[in-house]
C-alpha cells in the first residue's frame, strides 16, 4: 500500500468498492455506528461509479436516520430508499414503500442500513427470500468494543447470535468500528484490535474492515489492515453543543 | 479496554442505577427515553434484578411504591406525557415519605406534543406535578457523564431524606452519545428501620401509608416533612458557575441549554463582552445564592430555556428583582443555537448600564 496518499484518495476506498457484493447488509448492536457506516459505504460505491442505493430499514430508532444525510446522498447521486415518516415527528416503525427495489432492481448496488439488535433485524424477514435466492450479498456485523453491552468477545457474539436468529441469516464479515466518539485516538483503535480478532477467531468470520475517523487514517496506516475512513455525518457531530 | 465506555445518556442512567444497587425497574416505553427500559430489560435478568414492563405508567409508579416500601432502591423512567400519568403515584410516594428515583427525559408538549427535546416540565418537576404540599429533589444533568453520576446521587439523596429524586433530562441528553467513566464511588444504602420487611415476630409492624384522616396529625406530618425539605435546601443545593467573577451579563441555564450557553459565553468573551454562566444542577432546591450574588454586579440575567419561560421565575425570585431578567428560548422541540444566545448577550450588553 502506498503511504503518500491523502486521506480522501479514491484508491484507499476502493478495496471495499472493488470487492463488494451487490447487496451489503449492515447490522449490529444498538448504537454501534451502522447508519454512519452505511452512508459512507454507499458514498464509496457511488464514487467508484456504481449505480447505488441506500435503504433505511431502521424500525428501532426515530433519530439519527440515513435521511439526515439526504443532501450528501443526493449530491452523490445515491438513491435513498427511506420511509416517508423518517425524520418526521411521527414516531412509528414504518418501512419504505419502495423497499423491494433492493431485490427487484439488480442494476443497483445496495447498502441496507438495518436497525439495532435483534429487534432491528426482524425487518429482514420480508427481504430475506429474495436476497438469499440471488445470493450476491454480504452481511456485516458492526462492532464497537467501547459500547457497554459488547465490551468483550463473549457478549458481542451473544448479540451477534441474537441478530442472526431474528434475521434468519448468517453474518459474512465483521466491521470493527470501535471508537469513543470525539475522544477516539489511534491508540483507542489499536487497543480494540485484539477484541475484533478474538470475535473473528471464535466466529470464523473475517474482519472485513476497520472503520476510523478520516483524520486518524494517516496515523493508523500500516498498523491496521483494511482501514476504511469514515466521514462523520452531520447529526453525529455533537461538538457544537 | 479503555476506562471509558461510549454511551447514550439513557443507557448511562440505566447502568448507573444498576451500579447504585437498584435491582427493581418498572417502566413503560415512550420516546425519547425507551433506551432506559431496553437496557434494563437486557441487564436486569443477568444480575438477578427485576425488569418489568408494566401495563401502564400508573402501574409502574405504584410498583416503585411497593419496592420502596420494602426498603429497596427502585426506579421508573418516562418522558413528559408519561410523567403526568405518574403524577398521582409521585404524590403518594411523597405522602408516604418513600425514597425513589423517577427519570423524566422531556419532550415537547403540552399533550402528546412531539418527540424532540424540551425543558417545559420544569414547573411540573419543581412545583410538584401531583397534588398536595411536597417537593422532589430535581437533578438536571448536562452531559452523559452527569446522567450517570446524578443518577447515583439521586438514589443517595432519596434514601437520605426519604424523598423522590427526579432526573430532569431532555431528549438530547437521552439520545446523545459521549464517553463515560463509570468508575465512580457509590455509597451503600443506609439502614431503613421503617421499611416493611417483615416483623419476624421481633418488632411492631411498620406501616407505610399516605392516608392520614386526623387533620391535627396530617398537619404535623406536613410540617415535619417541610423541616426535612429545609435541610435539603441547606445541604444539597448544587450549581456550577462559569466565568462569573467579573461578569456583566449572566446566563441562567441548565441541561442542554447550559451547554449551548457555555459556547455562547466563550464567544462573547472573545468579543470583549464579560459574560458568565450560572448552571443550576439542582432545580429543586434552586440555587438562590449565586443569583443573589450576581444581582450585585451584573446588569442583566438572561434565562436560556427550552420552554416559554419557566425557570425564569426562580431566577427573578433568587435575584430579588434587583436586576433585569430576560428570556432567550426555543420551544416545541427546538434548541436555541449558540448564535441566538450570543445575540441575546450582545443585545443585553448594548442596553445601558445598571440603574
């Protein structure tokens, strides 16, 4: 890997864009960073010239939705499949009416942002038959070791199994998104590697990528495999308050 | 593993309650506090505790009454409309002098309102909310760390004074994620000789009740209760002062409004305006002293609130109407921006001097 690239360089984003399946499902523990990662994955697909869609299938949390990034997604030419009620004050767990575009339109590269925990994964019941029949997907487990209920490999795997049971699908890879919000440093990321590796070993799932805030990329280059830079979406930046 | 964990404010409340020895949580889901219940549902069964999703808010608060009567640390949580439903039970807790923790992660109202943050339950929290002469100890966190620490403090104060303590947060505090250090000290719960723990044929029955039909007796109970409230006022008032020493403009703000205001104060200082912030941490008892002191050297106090102006009445009382008190607010789920607060500071600064 070259070391003189800027954090935004396309070549660094390509490892995902060049090796992805048609459908990428993003699931994980509540508050593990799924929405933010989904938006960034979709942006990297769009940047590499793919016809991209992102589906917000979160029925758990009425806040921090994919729709928060509507402007960015629109500018990148990404189709947003989202409930009409997302980001309205109507607090109901509604699914988007055009959600079947994910399985019906095979010209699309899709990123599916699924709600947290096993409760969130239930929505896959309706899409699963089409996704499995086509068999061109990967299902990613987002992990953050610094979240309270997934602090060790055992509890992370417990959450993982609950999600798999609810989704009736098996994960294919791990996204290590271990971070402490604004207090994340390179050391915080490095300290989480053994945790991610332990989960990987015990589940036989590969670590698909380690996601880090863009400004930490340079420091971590060469120390962590499959780094993927995250540009934090507006609603995830709290420093202004 | 780092010393800190990344938590939502609601999760921090739940985890802190468990660390404070609470093993009985009774709730009913409502946005934006549902994570408290969800967290308890996951954790309580693993540590031998009780998580119970009640059939209603009214049922939940009365279950708290039951566990508190037995001398154990119990809590419930809800958001604004749900707290109104709990009002009767909270009054009963006060009437029976029971310690308990009630969490209100406020949303915009009145009525069902919306699901975005608000501070418009200030009157309800500090003036009672239920019927009768009583108070709750009302704690207002302004960070996820404080959501955790004040939860522990709430249990401790509730036990010490046999009162209900309320965490008065808002949707932003409940939903925002910040790193939290959970390695704080927890005082063990005190002995509760009044609790209904069974006589074992060794003592007289303890009776926990809020019914008192003899007016002379009920009057005595009320007076004794207010003597205890006086002790709380003397000993437990908490607030933070920020750049108040030489301030000419003071901001009064709690919770999320205080975070916004602190940024505005820093910006005002950069522009040469001597602004400062008084942040009440206990809303009841209200910190009168820093406002009384401020009234001797500031020319205006601006109350920054996510309501149509509720705390402003306490600010006026505390500053004894010696100085102009104005309101800077947003409502309905909106949050004042640092720029809006800064504008209010600049405007106040340009308004003549002290009379």
